[in-house]
């Protein structure tokens, strides 16, 4: 039996320097859960997904990996969790905060046919 991963995407937060990250990045720890919110009225990217922490906008899921997640969020599928996987305060803003988006722990019913 193969081992499957719940990992959907793993990336550095896009636009970190432009939002509220500076206010809370010192409080964030590896493993912290982030808010993941569709921003379909974004004029630059209709698939935009905000990443937030305690009411503060940190930045976005990068455009290169947001389309499938955005599509599912748009249709009401609440199946993702976003977690901080790496923090590097000494790095450039584009590489300070790494996030893993994972499938929530929903069980799957399996049926065996004979």
C-alpha cells in the first residue's frame, strides 16, 4: 500500500513585504495555522488567495500555485489548512515565510470489491 501525503502545495508567501507581516512575524512560529481566504475580486489575479494570521494579512499564495486551490475554495470546498513550515527572519522578504497547504483530515470510506 502506498503512502499518500496530504500536502497540496509548499511555497514562500508572495507579497510579504507589502502587507501586515512586519506587525506579527515575530509572534509566528513553525506549525502555526494560517487563515486561507479566497480574494476573487482581486484585480490582478482572480485566483488570489490571502494568507492571514490573527486578523493580519501576511500576503498571498503565489500565483504559480493558486489556481486549483482557488477553484475549490470558490465552489465552497473547505478542505485546506495552511501551516507555517519555515521562518527565516534573516532572509529577504520573499523567502522569510514558507507555508504548507495541506488537505484537512477528512476520512475516506473505502470499499473492497471481490
